[in-house]
C-alpha cells in the first residue's frame, strides 16, 4: 500500500533500518517489496479465518525476533485491522517490540460503524442519528417516523457490492422503499447501519496518536473513492475543528491510546440569524494509517521523532517539541498516474469514439491529466526509488486482472493506492 511505502521511505531517509512485511495477493508480491528503502522483506500469511489469523500473528512475532525490531508501525487494510489489534497485544507481550497500533478491543470498537458512533456519543461529541437494524421491518419502522429526515444504509461487515450504494431513504413511496430494501440481505447475522444523511462537504483526517497525545495530524477533502490528496490549510476553520475533535476524542476515551486514527467527516452548513454555522459530523473511523500520510513528505525527521516517542513511555517532549501536533503546512498535491490515465484519458477517449462524450469533455480530461502530470506528485513514484512504481503497473495490477479473469471474479473498480479491488 502507498501509506506503508511512504512511511518506509520516511524512516529510511532519516537513517533507520526498515523491514517490510505484507501479503502476496494471488501470489503476487506487493510493490513495496522492491523499494530501496527496505533492508529486508517478509511475506505474511493473510488472515482470512481463525487458523490463518493465528499464523499471521506468529509470522509477525518471528519477523520481530529475527530482525530485532524495536518499533512495528502497522499499516493494515480494512480487512486485517482487528487482526493487527490482536497481533499488537501478542507481539508486545512476547517481545520487546512496541507497536503503533490500538489494542484489539479498541480497534474493534472503532472499526465497526455503529460501535464507533455509540462510543463517540457516550463521550459527549456530536454524531448523526444512527441505528443498527437487523430486519426490513425495523428499517421501515424507523423510516415511518423520519419526519423529513433522509437516511442511507451501510453494511456492518465487509460488503464491496453494497459499499457504494448511497440510495436515500425513504424513497418517494412506501412501496418503492420496500422494494429497495427487499434487495438487501438484512438479518441478525448480517446487520446494517441506518444513518442520517448529512448534506455537506466530505473530509477525512489522518492522525498519529502516541500515549494519549495527538502527535501528527492532517486533513483533506474526501470522496467515496479517494484518489487525489490535497491538504486543507492547517489554519482553516474546518481543519482546526477536525483537529479539536480528534484531540477531544483521544482525551475523553478510556486508556492511553497509541496508534493511527483516521476519521471521515461530513460538514453541514446551516444558515442562522448570526450567519452561517458549520456543524461537524463524524460518520466513520478507520483505526489504522490513512493514505493521507503521503502528505507528510518533507517532514521526515520530525515525523520519525513523533513515532519514536512510542519507545519512551512518559516522555512528553522531544528535542523541544511541546506536544503541538505536527501538521504539513505546504505539502505537495498527490495523485496516482495509473488512475488518472484511465479515468481522464482512456475512458473519455472510449466514450468519444462511441459517440457518448463531447469533444470538450475529452480535451478537458487530457488537459487535467497533463496539468497533474506536470505539477502534482505521484503517490508511488520516486526518482531514487522507481522500482515499486514499475512493479505496481507492469506486474502487480496486470497480474491481478489476469487472476480475476481466470477465477471469473467480477469487480467494479479498483483503488490503485491501496491495491484494493472491489468485488461485485
């Protein structure tokens, strides 16, 4: 993943010995394996059931002991976040290694949409109206009392096919609503979250939390499939509000958190007698590193210092820093050339050739692609470390597409930066 590669390069440039470890998807190694930033690389067992989850933890312990690892910086994906929480407890219990990772209970609570909202509500912070539903009847009962509110539904577990469904409920009529719900598998075994729809700007954050203190923070505009990263002005009202929320959440939460913490927010603007008022609604938490960590490029030494605070419990100051979060001030803008090549060049040209796109739209896509190519930074490519970029586009993704064809696996889209293929 781009986030793991970005952090590996940061630690390498500062002078640390960096060991990489990742899964091999369909037998194809992750592109980060070939980075010059790594002194070694290990392929881990992918946790898909109880037995493989236990082996995954044992793999991590073996790597930690063999390499004499002092600090494990977890960069898990959505599917293995809880496994990393379990691994953190075992690794720290059986080795001297410390982990940038929440414990299993905290990770599980933050990872699940409904339990995160309930925890946030219990801490006295603003949340959107949210319900856990286990039947079509329970959904209809809530919608009947909606009082002009609109809602969206999200599956509790991993469900790529329904993840992008933003259908607003209730529909125009009760029959339409019922027909829509009949297509969703809602049950005690497959619960869903029914959440109030908030109309407003969408933002995401990335934070490094060490011993209950927010040590690094960045916020940026978000999207359902985020492939372009531009940091918000650190002094802007929205960025400051999201930072305060993150700090308050960490301060009020039980225990002393250590790990990555990423929130998704919707910001609703209301017109009042005093003017416009922005209300911040957290809608989801990702208790893991966010790809937005690429925005810390150029702050290598300072960011590495913040991570190393994990090795010194009780230390609240390092080289004069006073616990003020490290925030990128003028970071580069990031994109992934493979994504933009398809979305801005190949797709528009195909639609133009079939008569379904206008000439102006096609030229706009080409111009935007060239503008990003000239002025933005690719999230994977580095002049001094080009092989991960080459492997990603010439081996990894072609291999994944071929594997999908051979296995007759349907997919709807991919995230180039996280290497996730969304099944359908």
